[in-house]
C-alpha cells in the first residue's frame, strides 16, 4: 500500500476530469465559450492524470 496517496490523487483527478468533460458537453449547445473553458480545464487535468499514472507505473 505504498502508493496509496498517489492512487487517491489518481481517483480524485479522474473524478475531476469526468466532471469537467460532462459540464463542457452539457454546455456545448447553450454556451459555447464556457464549454471551451471546461474542455480546456479538462485537458489540463488529463495531462496531470497522465503524468501521475506514468509516475505510479515507474515506481
């Protein structure tokens, strides 16, 4: 259980990513600019997720 903090962060980031994507999708028809903001934020979280996953695999 040495990677427990990393796995906790991974789950938190996955949840945040899914939430941002859902918000962006739901706003797509009504507020395109706000939707773009959520997609951008989701991409930043996805980058963090990929880095964390690669670090967890490397350890």
